[in-house]
C-alpha cells in the first residue's frame, strides 16, 4: 500500500454475488448467512457427470468416500447471450465461468449506481480470479463448437469477456492462484488503481465446475468431508466440500467515490500476497508463511491487530489446513484482550468455492459491516482441539451477534490460501452506515 493511500484510500462501492441455493442477490445472501442456512445440495443431474462411478469411489482401495453433496449454482446452465451481444452458438461453447462472471459484474455495477451500458470507453480495469474447470469437449476434436473453443476455454477470456462486453479499455487480467485467486485479484486491482493504470476497476472471482475433477482428486487424497458438511475449525471436521460461486466488487479511490456520489461499503486498508516457499509438499499450508503475511498486511494497513473485530478465515475444514491457519491467527490476532475477534468461514454455508471463495468471504464481511451483525459459522459449536483456545482471544462466531462500531468504523480481515502455495490477506475498514442505507 502506498503512502498516499492514507489520504485517499481504495474503496469498495459496489458488489454482486451468485451463491449456491439459487442466490443471486445480496439480500438473499445475507438472509442465508444470518439465518445459518447451509446452501448445499446433491450433485447436479444435468451436467452429464459420471455419478455412479463418482459416488462409488470410496469402495476402491485407497480412495475416500464421496458424499452426494456440494455447493452448486442452480443457475449455472442459464444465460441470456443476446443480452450481452453474444450468439447462442458461441455462448454454448463458452466456459460457464465466463457467463457467471459477466452476469455478476453487471449486477455489481448496478448495485454501485453505475449504468453498465454507459461505461463503454472507460479506461477501467477488470481482474477475475478463476481456475481451469474442464468445461466441454476437447479443443482438439471436430464438433459443433469448433471455432469458438479457443476463446470459450481460455482463462484470460473470463476477465476479457467482461471487459469486452462492457467496453472497458483498461487492464483485463484473469488471475489463477488456486483458492487464493479472488483475493489476489482484488489485491492486484487495487495496486493498479494506486499506480494510475486505471481510475476504477472490477475485481472478483468465479468458480463453476465443468467436471467433478476436484472431487476425484480429494477422494484420492482422503480430504473430502465424508458426511457432506464443511465443518470449518470444528473438532469433527473430516475434510472439505467443494462448492461454486461468483463475486465481483467495484473499486475506486475514495475521492472519486465522493465526487460521483457512490456509497462506500469498505476501505481496503491493506492487502498482501506471498508464497509458502520450499519445505513441505506444495499443497500443504504453512503457518509461518501465513503469519508473515498477516504481519505484513497489518504493517501496511495502519491499524493494530487489537482493532480487528471479525476475521473471515479460509476454514476449509481439513484436519491439516485448519490447525495451521489457526496457529497463524492466534499468533497475530489472538493477542490477549477482553473481547477478542470473532472468527468464521462462509465455507460452512456454501462449501469451498475454490477460486471464488475469497470474494464470497469478502462480500460476507461487507454485508456484516452494513448490518452491524456477525453471522454464525455453522458446525462450530465444538471447536477443534488442535489449538489451545484458552490461551488465545480468538472466538468462533457460533451465533448471530451484534458488531458495534468504534468511532464509526468496524475492522475486519479476510484470508485465502491456495493449493499451489499462494496466500492472500486483506484488511478492510467498514464505515458505519445510516440506517436508511442498510
């Protein structure tokens, strides 16, 4: 974060979301969070997945059970191509992550009070976190989609479609740091605005599974939740549960937001990205790297750890990942104080939305700031015994509770960690809104 940010920080002025359970509005997402709803469902039956083989993997030697459950987007197969100026034939060949990204970016602009049809020619940027999800037939084959598959399967086209559809002429970059992708995209977008590469930007992440490949991989690694629930930080967690989702935020400098009359939902005080380095296998998290990352982010944010009231953690529910993350959080935010920060993870509601997970987490934090409430994290009534909870001020958010502002502000942290060793962390200040604005 540059020094000039202290007087004119990067702010979030709009957001859009798609989450499992048919959710495509912020109001519905917040309602699900505060009511403690689990947004999971059986595997979709309209994607031609080999469900019989998938659900029987646990009977094979060395493979773990695959529950018939996940956080799936019910509208993943829906798209209005003509609305976005795309022919139906081309739309079918497009990775559904492109389609979901376009829909949610449009909604984020509308929510910010910006007419999406009036931004053509703006030198605005677009950064989207996304990973390969194996949609459609192979490009090296003759089929009815040939001729559209290069753009249809390219990761770069996830951001590129949004910029092209809206007519934005600034940087347009798809970011793949695995499960840290969305938060990395926000970090890079903010850095570009600070550097003067663009006046404003869209930043987000999207995940729609074109194949159930992630379930196969984690079944072989015995890292799936055997009971079909993502139990973040819980004693009875058995693994993660894959999900889908999409989220986009609108970023600009606060002076521009004030000039244009945009509502400020959050100030991005600081963000940082690092890597675990060598040592353990690449997919194993590093508590030391996460602790360094948090301390670096705090150093550039201008606030102390004691001011943070809510931590939206990664919280995959894996027996390896959660204890390492908790060790880093306890060493940084868990300093002794009368009322420590509340810790939770949206994955307990939605499953692990992979490249989009950091944006679902960030939007959860922004909504919590809007409403002055901390939603519960599900299945956390019995916290893991892998850390000494009596020795830290961290507390799991197990029920809906008020989140009072201090001098008009609430402070929150968001973490995301990728399977390839990349870690991302952000600190956000949430201005207290007038009741009429909520």
